[in-house]
């Protein structure tokens, strides 16, 4: 479907305290205001969209953080119950830790802006989106993404944006930008797309078995609105009220040290990285690092951090070179080759259903529990939903990657991965009328070497079928990767990426679905974006991989069991003739 929305950049309005910039999105006016609120922040933008209002602020520390090898960016969504005219339902009657919804919204903003900060930037940056007023027809998660981008763009913080984001629905066969609450109920697609003027950076989608071609068109349709409407408006803000960008100190190793590390490490890393076993490969790479550190310690004293950084850089270049030049991945697979797959059910005697899914060195045990409708989760957030009947939870203990860490509650990554798998399975869960049970699935990651969220989708499908849940169709998932050389334009799309390919590649593209179509999709780019050609190839290659995975799963359990576990609750539904109701409940309900 060709893009062609009437949305476009609007107008600018100034008062003595506020600069206001408007645009039309989805047939409604979104306004970005700055200059009145939170003026001590590095950048501050108030976003209005219908009756929804979100305040987005950004602050960067004045100096870099010492002793780290990553960019310390934090994005938080602050939900305020007054935004929906309610008092918090907890004992203290005030907001506590972020809800799962707030964490997912924060991740939606974090993922597309993170690649756009300068390489070697080590200053702490904090983005806070405070939800002040909520109108169910106007998505605050999209407002926060746009507001954070605008605040960064007009601030003095170095940022290679702006980005924009929209929600794309599919209602009655037509794409709709930022659909209303009523339209979302009827939509077959819930797709968030974010990107720069040139390319797509992030996609997050749930769908009701939508074909790959339609999903691709939806992504590009949303991007047209981003580059023709949102980006010009933010650029206009920057031109009129933006601050000059500050001078920053970037983490940059000396050139002579880089040359020394390359000479000492390149060939040894080339040999060390080619190993099908994850732990053996990591030990070999670590041994090379220790040897290079020892060899260069005298010539370059106090340079351990720089040498570690350069070793990772050389390792990344070697892995990518082997993939592009030789078509060889670290474990020896071909570009579209899956790792060995094993499936099993009925490993646990008492739970209502369990499925084990192993793909290479990623192993997930999923357990399904059935409860009565009284067991539904009660929600206390900003949405209109009050209860939740189907839940998927994802646990990632430290032993799954051979590490020692304190055990705490689920982190942002675990909440995000759990929600992705839940979204993938939701379209095939039977209705309450068909199956009057509350359903909870827990995925325990026992081993991890990449794609554990998609392994959770597969393991959960096995567990649901083993528990006798009459799902509409089995769901399988696979993670795709990308290695691209921007200078030559050469690229390779990888099927079923492992951990090292995720860490050193340019894209993490997770696709889940049935034989009929896609049910969930998540894409993150680590470079400046991607093209239609690459997206199309990744989607088609993912479909091929999903079908092969599905064959393995159906060979283990071909259909949902007809009988529930003897340990599951039994719910019997009876229809009573209206004229007999008084005989059941008694006179006056007595």
C-alpha cells in the first residue's frame, strides 16, 4: 500500500515565555512546546496531543564517567495516576516502582535514540518522560518518543538526530497513523516504527497473523510520515530555539596504541573466534586479551581500558570480515542455517504443561499453569484495562550464561523479553468463552547464547499445547541479524543469530508468527538505519527459518492435547434457560 497520509508539519507560535510548534498526525494536532517548564534541564519539551500531555526532559552530566566502556544512557517513563484522575491503589497511595507498561514505554524511546550519540561519548545522559494527562485516543508512548527526540535536538547535548515515531494500525484494510482506542480494538496490527529522516531504526509490533508483505508496507508507510512530518517540525524547533552543542571529551585511544593492538591481536583473534562452542570461544578470546595486555604493558603503561576497547574493536572487525568475505560465521554455519534444534514435553510431573526448547546453546524450559478467572492479574496503571487473563513471564538467571550475580527482581530486559513473547502468543490464545481459564506461562532460560526470547516463544507454544490449551495455531520465532559494510554496500542477513553475532552485528530483528503470518516483531538497528531491500530479505529469510523450526516443534507434539492435566482445575460451563433461572438462584436471589 503506497504511503499517502495527509499529515504534515504545521505552524509555529510564540509567546513571551513559550515557543510552540504544531503538526498534524493521524488527523489530530500534536504540539511541541518549550521555554516555559523545567528550564534548568539541558532540554525540555512539553508534548500535547488531544488531551494527552507528556513532559520530556533531558540532562547530561558535565564530565564523562571514568572507568566504563559503555554509554551511560537512562530513559525513564514516570506514570502519574493523577493523569487519569485516579489515586494509586496501593497501601501508601502514591506511585511506586515503574510498572511493566512504563518500562516497555521507556525501552521504546531508548532503543532508537541510543545509536545516535557519538562513539566514545561517556557522559551520563538521563531522559525522563513524565505523563501528566492521558487521553486514551492519543498514545503517550509515541508522544514521549517524539518529545525526547525534540528535547535532545534542541539541547546542548551532542545528538545525531532527530528521530520520530508513530503507531501504525491496520483497520478495515487501511493503514491508520496513531489509531484511536476504538480503532485499536479493531486493528489487525499494532506497529510502532521509529527512525531518522533517512532510515528506519526501530520497530516493535504485535499482529493478528499478518502477512510479511503487509507488515513491510506498514513499516515504510509509518516512516514516510516520520520523515515528511515529524522530522521537519523538530528541525524547525532546533533552528529557532536550539542551543549550540557543547564540546565533549570522547573516549578515543591513541593511534599508536591502536596500531600496536592490531599487530599483536588480529591473527590470534581470527583463530580464537572460530569455535562452535560459546564458552571455549570466550576462553580463547580472553586468553588472547590477557596475552596482548601483558605484551603491551611496558610500552603503554596504564592503558588497560584502551587496550580492552581496541581488542573488542578488532574482534568485531574480524567477525564481520569473515561473514562478508568468506560467508563464515563464528560457529561455522552458513548465513541462513539454523542451529541444531531439540524439543520435548512432559518433563515435569505436577505442572499443568511444560515444554523444553533447545536451539544450539540456548535452552528454555517453559511451564504453563491454568487457573480460574479469579486468578486474572489486576492492573493498576494508566490504561483502560482492569484485568489480564494471559500472562507470560521470562526469567534469565545468571547461571544461564555461566556467571555469578545477585538474584533480584526482573530487570528491564527480562520484562521486555517477556512482553515480546506474550505479544507473539496472544493472537492464538482462545477467548474466555472458548476456554474459561486464566493462563500463565513462565519461561526459564537455562542456557543462553542468543535468541532466548524467540526460544521462549517456541517453548511456550509447546507448554500450551502440552497443557491442553486449544491455541488457534502454533507459534515459532527466530532472531535475524545483519552485517553491512557502508563503504561498499555489501551486506549479509543472518538467520538464528547467536550472542556474539548479536553483540557485534548491525541489527537484531526478532520475528514470531504462525504458518499464516506474523504475530510479533521487534527490530533494533545499531547503525544509522536500513533499506527496504534489507528489511524484505530479513522478513522472507525469517519466514523460511520459522517454518523449519515449526516442523521440529510439531514433530514433538502435533496438536494441543484434548485433556487437561489431572492437577489442573476443572471448570464446567452450563447454559440455563432464562425461565429456569429463578429455580437456580431462588426467589429474590435467596
